């Protein structure tokens, strides 16, 4: 009878919420559940990216040629330098979060607030940097043309250095077109982005610069883009249909369209996580200033938001590796 009573008491303690699995509170366990589920989501996205890249490896853009911008150094390519700086700032913000959690364990309100503030600043810099990177990615730098068959053609000089469209394209005079009842024009929403130059202007400029060559998006065995001869370049340019400037969900001057799709989706999804983390950190920061956790004698909320912030940083390490390094 005594054994039965003991078992009943243990069951009541187990299912009545008195236990903390793995020594973690309910809030921490729920945060871990969220992190695991979100990690599986990011894993699926990165696996899809890896599969697509492997399938279209011959036309996949080279990261060193895409991410070359650095603030105040326009025209001076710095491959991967700014992305590396962004990564350092985000990882450093994870360090300040660790210090905030440690200060919370010691119930040092001032230090918690200080390190939380540094974490928020680091997150804001990262989000702003990512927005700036998106702007440059969308705007583009050199431009290219796309053929009727969907191939991308970029322009280089005899040394293989990229040449921007604005450096050789010519402005052709517009021919007036008579509109009659049988040949009228209607205002319609166009799916195509209006380019700075027309295909005819690119072709005329290319013809006037015999030193220019065309390189295709296909990679050679040496991991370099294939450069055509002058005769081959003229033949390929004759099939041009669209002028491509920058990247969007329809066209991409850097190479495969899928690269831009994955870039916008995965980095945007991660950027949303960072932005959400910054907002949460700001709320926790003001709660720290108001003494909310000081009154509770517990800074567990700082620790829980710290778990989320470390997860966001860790995910960026994988995104950085897959998109920029591999």
C-alpha cells in the first residue's frame, strides 16, 4: 500500500509541472524546441541551394565577382571583404550576449544593460549592412545581355577584365513612329524592367570597340568564365534579346537566375530572424533598465533570448560558408 502511494505521489509530481526536464525551465525548453524546428527549416533551404548549385554548376556565379563592394570604395573591388566584416560584427555581438547572460547570473544590472546595448548595436549594423548589400546586388555594376535562348553574355577587355555597359554603349537617336488607327499603343504594365540601354545600342557600341570580347556564364576547368573570340562574340551578340542590369527574381546579370532567387530568399529569411532578434533584445533591454528582472532576482529572459541570438549567429556561419566561401 505504501509503495502505491509513493508511485502516485511521483506521478503527480511528474505530470503536475513540478519537474524541469534536463534541469531546464519550461521557457528554455520551448526555446530549444523552436530552435530545433527552425534549424531544420534552414537545413532544408541550404540543402535545396546545394542541390541546385550542383545541378547548374557550370553557370553558377562566382562569389568573388558578385560580392566585391565596400562602402566609400566604389570602383575599387574588394572581394568578400565587406561580407567578412559583417560576419565578424555578428559573431562579436554573440560574444557581448554571452557577457550579458553571465552578468545576469551575477545579478549585475548595469553590466547586463551595457552588453545588451552592444548586442543591439551589432545586430542593427548587420541588418543595415545586409540591406546595403541587397541594394548593390539588385542594382548591379557591369550589366550583361541575355540571348533568346536564355544564355548570359558579359563583356570583357582583352585582358579578361569586366567592362561595364556604360563604358562602350552608344545612344542611338530615337526614330519617331507614326501612330494610326490600325497601329495604336496602349499603356500596359510591363513585366520587363526598363533598361538604361537597348540591345541595339549595346550591339552598336560593341561593334565600335574591337578590343572588347564576350564571355559566357559557363565555367572552364580552371573555374573561370569562358571568353569567346571576337568572331564568336559578334555571332553570339547578334542573338541578344534582353539587356540585364543587376539582379531580380526574373533576370540576373551575375549568372544563373536560381542564384538570385536563393540569395534573396535565404539571406532575407535570415535577415528577418536577425531583425526580430534585435526587436526582442530592445524589449529585454528596456525591461532590464526598468529593473523588471532585478525584482524577480532572475535574468532568465536574457538567457532565453541569448539562445535565440546564438542560433541566429550560428545559422549565418552556415549561410556565409555556403553562399560566399564554397
